[in-house]
């Protein structure tokens, strides 16, 4: 009963909930919220109020006020009524709650692309005292304000902010991927050039390699191999960022961007990255139950004498076993871990690259 309505039309789901009005049957609070949201989107205000009343009988703190406010906020941003959207967001924040994650993300990005640093600072101040979430953290607003300064053409302030976060603070692992992607998608070529200058300076003078590495990967993803090659020549230390580049390759494979992975590996021209990409791809095929491609890649790796890593072979062996096929290699044994070792491993983050 709790999730039955999810696959229904909004009105049908509402009718089902109305049937439970005088019973002890209850949905989850999330289910009620989603139904109320659907009813409001469909313009069924009276039904939404009725469902709110039923929800309140089970959850005394339930209210559709925040739901309707978030819908209004999203609509104002969609219509590019940013001043009105900021007022709505401020009202929600002053009530002691956060706007929905999607609504606030859309609003802050729109404000950044409008160059509205002042409104971003207002929202940051209002949300800073609330319960910690992704959007109360300074990183989100920092990135948005950085984008806003670049959008305004205030390159001096923007580059100063970008450099100081790595040279004066403790955020050496801070990603600039969001910033770079937005600059590229909005054709802000002059701003991108400024970011490139800062990234190269951080790599060559401060031994901070993440910005240059992320810029390099973004160049490859956007088909700008010439810029990627030139950046790699100027900052050869990018080649040494094996941990970060492995994670980037893994994400590309999971998002089915095999061509991009191939181009990235070719530019890096290091056998380590080819081995890494092949093994991650083999693991991905096995996890997706793609036996044909998995075996084809396995044979290709054998022919090219590329070492198959144990974790990839174990996944492939599991796939073949499930399909009743023979396993054409000695299956590596899983490493034995004590309970304490396993807990420590799960709690530990992957080793970071050189800063």
C-alpha cells in the first residue's frame, strides 16, 4: 500500500488515498509529499488539501506549504524571474528549512550565470545556520560565486578566489570540474583561458595538480584534443595523477563514454592507463551481464598481453558461472580480510593524488 500509488496516475492515486481516510492504513511521509506535489502540479488544489489533511492525521508535522513553495520557486526560475525566485527562496529559508535540492541547485546556477553575486551571498547567509546538507556547505556557494565573477568579466576577483582556495586554505582536493563544465557549456572561452592559466600556475609553481588534471579531462570529453595535448605538454605532471585519472576513467566507462576513454588513454600514452581502462571496462561488462563484450575484451587483452587484474577476472568468472559457461582461466581468490580489516577498508577513502 505504501508505494502502490507510485505507478498510478495522480488522480487514481488520490482516490486510493481517499479510500484510506477513515482507516489506520498510512503511506510514508515521502509518499504523501510526492502525491501532494503531483496534485499541485496538476492544478488539483482541493484534492491536495484533502490529502494534506489525511497525512496530518498520521504525521502531525506534515505540511504542503514547503511543497507548494518549491513548485513556485522552480516555476519562477524556469520563467527566468530570478528576483521573484530569490524572494521565494529567502522566505523558505527564513522559515527554518531548505528549499528542495533540485530547486536550489537550479536557482543558484541561474544566479551564477546572471552574475548575481549579491543574491548568492544572501542565500548562503540564510542557509548557513540550517542543518548541514550539500547546499549549506560553503563549497556549493563558492563554486556559484566563482562562476558569477567569471560571468561578470571580473576575472581578477575570480582568478584570485580560485588560486587562494588551493594556496591559502586546506581544500587542496577541491574539484573545479563543475566550474570548467559550465564555462565550456556557456562558451565562456576567455574565462576558460583564465582558469587554464591558474591551473598551470598551481601545477608548476605550487605542486597542486587537480585543477590542471580536471581541465585536461574536460578538454578530451569535449573533443578538444589539441588543447588537451598542449596542456599535457605544459603540465606533464598530469600523467602522474593516477588515482584521480583512474576515477575519471571509471566514471566515463559507467556513463558509456567508451570513445572518450579511448581518446583519453591515447593522449596519456602510458601503458598503466590502457591497462586500467581495459580492466575497468571488463568489470563494467561483467557487472552488466554483457557476456559477449566481456569475453571479446578478455580475448583482446590476452592478445595484446595486457594484464588482467584480479577483481576484473573475479567479476568475469562470476558472470560465466551464472550463465553455465566454462571459465577459461584460473579464478583468482578473493583476499581474506578480518572483520577489523574490512571495517577499516570500508571507512577509508581511496588514496589521493599528489596535491
